[in-house]
């Protein structure tokens, strides 16, 4: 389970963020004492830090600058300041991403998982689903020499399900990810894409690989 | 200042002079002064009076001519007092002094209001950032509790807050944007995702074409512009939104087209004006007439041009053209 440290001084926001992340399968913890934020950042074993800019005692930008001298851990800046200047500054201080308040929860989760994935990707080699090889570049699934070509949409859906294998992926998450990839599909199109993907997986011998959870989403087994 | 006009202005003085001259002549005649002497006296006095007027005219003419010239040519008329040099005659000096005092007091006043406007704007910015915290908190609560009923209203609040923020920014003389290489596609997708639920609820289909381009703009401002256009499309019953970009040698044009109710031809020239609501604003959902106005102000500040085309009942198309500047295009 990935660990995320939340540094946000608005108690309600911080708590709700924590709940959101926990519900989405992360291990989240919060900083509540802002006098020693820098030390807590350093000593934390989190994989990702969500860092607010407007903090008491030391501001987020300063904290990040200091933190970057000793660590290259992923940091996403959170802010209610919305100018491009703020964003560029944060990025130049070494933030991995920048999210503005109020957060759209789905987008927030998308960004979090994107940053964490970037982290993982840099290390691992082949992506596998059971004994089938997944090639995002070619858009194919290969099992025992049988190559199945997936469309762009099917690939996006499959990869998201695979990234969170065994967990429920909501239709909302799938939709947002598709839209994020310039595929502005509607509800029907999503259902069609999922059922086509099911068919293709079945052809490769993975019967009932995608399970539907009523009113919740899908789970890849 | 023409001499004739000057003399006309001195008409009472001239009449007094002529009358006193005539009276003197009658008086002298009564004492049997000879006609030749009277004629010489007439010529001398008239010439003297004329010289006085001419001298006075020539003394004042350069000052007033310069004053009039300046006021006609000045872009900002209130700068006139800076251009006036104090002349060597009394009325001119009085006028110049009064102008200077006037200007001084006006400058103080303008500075005061400018400061007040800046302070107000700063407060708006701070307030917006503050109010976003509870809105963000509520949005997360809605999501965490699985209650999406309130989300849409919160989204509306957030949109209105953004409007205030960008209105304040668009009115501001200071530069709080940065123009940098921005992916047109990314900016559009980010806005589209923000409005995904509403778009899908209304069954609006989005399509994009040729957006794989980088333009020089402020990404945040562009995002706001997109959100305004999308908001309008939703308000005015569109079911399809098509966004295309086109590159010409010196600019990139973005066409944001929807198949909504369109804009009446008679309203079209005014849609970017402040507080203009037009027919659609009256017959459809309440409109404040601010959205497109703010869009055009932002475009103006960023150096983009914005225009609109529409056929009522068929389509509305907003065209934004982004200039291409090689100087800005440094890596």
C-alpha cells in the first residue's frame, strides 16, 4: 500500500483529503503540528507528499526548496492560488505536480496515481497480466503467441484496471481517465468499450476477467 | 486667437473710446478749434488706441495659441498644466497657477482611487483564496459521503467565484499572467474534465480536431476562457461542441463551435460588451452579460483576438486567434 503524507493546515480539508485517500486504497497520514513540518517531511517514510503552499510558520514553497536539497521524493503542491506564475514557481522548486483548490476528487486521485505510477514505471520492466504480456506502446495483449489488438480506449481501460487489480475501479475513474486522454466518451460508449474488452479477454482465454460490481464499478481479477 | 475675435471681445472698450472721442471733438468744436487740429487729434488718439490693443493682442496671442494647440493635441488632456509656462501678463499667470493647482489636486485624487482600487482587488484575491477552502472542503465531503446531490451546486459556487477573480484580474493594470508555451490540447482537456459531469448529464458530445499544437498563452487564463465558452454552450442548449485549431503562417486560430440556439444577427456585434444580455439573455436562463466580456478582456490582455460567428438556430462559433511570435518561442 502506498503511503501519502498530507501537509495542509485547514483541518477540514486535511481530514477529508485523508478520508478520500484512505477510501481509495492509500495509507494516508496528516501533519498537525506545523512548527516542525520540515522535520516531519524528512523523517516520513511516505511515497508521496501533498504539500499546501499557505502554511503557518514556514510556507510550502520554502519547505519544498529545503526538502529538495536532501530528497527527491514525489511532492504534489496544493494551493488555492491559481495563477500560472505560482504554478511555474512551484514546479521550478521541484514539485512533481500542482493541484488547485477546490479539488475535484477524481482529478486529484488521477494526479496522485499518475505521479506514483511515474515512480514505479521508472523501475519495472515488462507489464504482465497473469501470463499475458501487455504492451501499451503497441496496444496489444499477447498470450502464448496469440496477439490481441486493443483499441486506444480499450487499452486505457485495461491499463487502469490492471494498475488497480483486485480493487474496484469506478466508472467515474474510468471516464475521467479516458477524458484525460482526449477521448470524450459518454456512458454508453464506456459500457460498449468495457464489453468489447471483456470479449477480447475471453478470446485470449481470460473468461470473466472483468467483474461488474453493481453501482460501484469494475474489478479486474 | 484671431485679431478680429480679440477686437470683438473688446467691443465695449472700443465703443467707450469712440464715444469719448466724439464728445471731446464736440467740446473742442464748441471752443472753435480748427478742423485740421481736430483731424490730427483724431488720428493720433485712434492710432494710439489701436496700438494699445495690438500690443496687448500680440502679448497674449502666443500664450493662448500654445494652450489651445496643446489641449487639442494632448492624448490625456489633464496633462495640460505640465505644458503651460507662466506668461508675463497677469491673467495668463492667474490661469496657469489655477491650472497647476487643479492638476495637483486631481493627481492626488486619482492616486487615491487607484490605490483604493488596487487594495480592493487585492482583497478580492485574498477573499477568493479563503472562500475556496470551505468550498473545497465541502466538495471532498460530498465525494467521501457519496453524496453527489450537492456537488453540482458547489460547482456553480466555484464557477461564480472564478468569475469574480478573473473579472478583477482582467480589470487590473498589473501583469499577473505569464505567457508561455502551452499545449492547446492539455488546456482543453483539463477544462473538459472539470465539466465532465455536467456535459454528460446534458448529453453533450465533445470532439476535438487538430489540437496537438503549442500556443503562447497563460494556461490558467485559457482554461478560464474555455470554461466560459463551455458554460455558454451548456446554457444555450448545445448537444455538440467541436473544437478545432488551424495554423496559418502568422497565427493559430481556435474555433469553438456548438450547435446551440445561436445568436440573433442584430445581437452579434455586441456580445463582447459589458453587461450585454441580448435576446438570448432575456428569453433563456438569466444572463449577467459578464462572461464573454471577461473573455474578451482577458484575450485583449494576452494579446489574442476574439470574434464570433453565428446563425440563429444553427450554431455559434467563437474564434480566438493566438499570434505566433518567434521572439517568445525560446526554449
